[in-house]
């Protein structure tokens, strides 16, 4: 019994690490920063990581079975990595709780706004949220191409069955040189 439980946790950890790796790879794609103009800064990379992790968590949460459990384990993994990244840039132990609280509020607030826009199938609302959060702009113009990409990602991830998620088999749509999804 104990050994089976350990194997299950170890298996989940391997799966979460695999999903996390795919999210990081997607969030670091140069096309996001070059073609879509996301800021190539610590904050811009946080935004892209938040966006991609949130899209995967959204898709997992909608699945039957243990999708919600996987989504929570993925969130825990993302925040463990945020903690590591902050420590690597020199955030002190004293400041860490406050920084992590702000990151959590930003992470969940952004993903709530993106989720509401995706649920409403409202491209203008999604563009506006992305403009505000990713680009720091009031005008949603430069966020339109990113919004198209985000909607395409959400559709692609929603089409993945639990069995493929459980195998760590996810992929994000490519971004073409013109700035939109290919």
C-alpha cells in the first residue's frame, strides 16, 4: 500500500515535471518576444509563463477524473519554480513571502481575466487583458496577435484528452514570422 502510494506520487511528479518543461519551453519561444512583442524582461517572461501555465491548468481543470488534481499539482510546481527563480536573483528570505503573495495574486488574477474572456469568446476583452498585463498598455492594438495565439492555444489544449495529458503529450501551436499563429 505505501509502496503503491509512493509510486503514484513519483509518477505524478514525473508527469508534472514533464508538463512544466513543455510550458517553460513554450513560454521561452523567441517568436513570443520577437514576432508578438512580449517584453523580453523578467516581468515579460513571468507573463508568458503565467499565460501558458494558466492555459494548461484551465484545460486540465475541465477534464473529468483527476484533471483538477493535476492542475493543482502543476500550480504547485510553477510556484516552486518561481520561488527558486526569485531566490536566484537575490530575493531575501524575509522578503520572499510578500513577493510570493504578489506573484500568486498576479498569476491567478491574470488567468481569471484570460479565462473569463476565453469563456465569453470575446477577442476584444482578451486583447484588453493581455494589453494591460503583458504590454502595460491601455490600447489593445498590439495585443491582438497575442490574443489570437492565446485563443488558438486554449482550443488546442481543450481538445487534448486526459489520456494524452497523463502521458505528458501536449503541444502549443506554432507562431509564424508575421506574428500570428500558424
